[in-house]
C-alpha cells in the first residue's frame, strides 16, 4: 500500500463569475428597480408613473445584461 501523496499540477480556472464588478452592477440594478417600484406608490400622476416605468425597464435591462455576461 502506497501512503505517499503524488504531486498534482496546478489547474488554473478562468472563473469569470467571481469578479466584483458584476455584483456591484447587480446591486445598482436592484437599487434602481426598487426606486422604480416605490415610485409607483408616491403619487398617481402620469409623470411619476412614466419615470417609474422607465426606471424599472432600465433596471431590468441592466440586470439581464449583467447575468448574461456572467454566464458567458
């Protein structure tokens, strides 16, 4: 029985998902989305609802784009 450990070569992985800027971008997208959601409850006017919808759309596009870049 061999009790000696054989040395293995180091395997370098290119783990793209652990980069910090992806998670910072996701947090920013979530914050923009929350502002858009809370903006819907402020006042029932066309201007506020339009701004809230635009913020929600921007947040969704930013989050989906970031997730797709992580998966790439």
